[in-house]
């Protein structure tokens, strides 16, 4: 039977997000013989599906080496896009095919070199040919992976201005400014 202190050491190691030194374990589990508890746990877990292993002066649980193949699977990496990347993606989605110059004109700032690369690496944007205009600029469009990731059947399923306004995603100042522009254009027509 494992004593209370050894159980506390086991709990600390199990909850840790990385290997721990005996001093760190003691700081969490309280005063006691950490080395004796680690030795007892290593014996207890020997030959099981998980093992308590020592790497240098740090201890951690790991899958038994002979069973590691069972747990290998492709993990989807979570990507956090920068604000510039999100804005660029939205512009391409709503205005595709769009050139770099068109994206920069809408955003009002120059696109950094890696922004489009990040979106293409994510599989959400692809080159869509060249525009028949001076310089023949490259155009960009969204991909089927973009639609799948965001749960869209087609680009027509993208939210419209009214949907964005209803969801509270538009800044009230921007909405008022857009309405004023529409009113001014109606008066001058």
C-alpha cells in the first residue's frame, strides 16, 4: 500500500506539464522523503503502460517505450493568426481573387512578407493566377480547406454586413461612419 506522501508525490508528477526536480516536487507535496517516494513509485510503475523515469535530476511520467506506437497520431496544431493575417484572410475571402496591392489598399498598410506565407502554409489561401493588368500581379484565393475549417459550404455562406453587425462584431463608430458615407453618396447622386 502506498503511503499518503508517496501518493502526493505521484499526484504532483502526474499533474506536471514537464519533468520536475526533487526540490520542486517537495515544494508542492510538502516535507518528506521525496527520493524514497520516487523510488517506490518507479518500482510500482515498472512494467506498466506508463513509467516513472529519471532524466538527469528531473522526474516525469512517460508512456512505456514498447507501447508508444499505440499513442502516435497526427495532432492538429493550433494556429494563432496575427491580426494582420486575419484581416488579410478576410479580405481575400470577401474579395477573391485579390492581389497583394488590393489587399494593401483595403487594409491601408503594407503586408509583411510572411503574412501570405502563413496563410498558404495553413492551407487556407492559394495563388490563383495572374491578373491581366500591367505587371501581371499574382492573385490569391481561398481553398477548400478554408471552407472546411470554418464550416462553410461555399463563400456565399460568409456572414454579410448585417450578420456581422447583429453579432456585435462591428465597431459602432465604423458602422456610423459607413452609414454617413452612404448618406453622403446618396445626396451627391
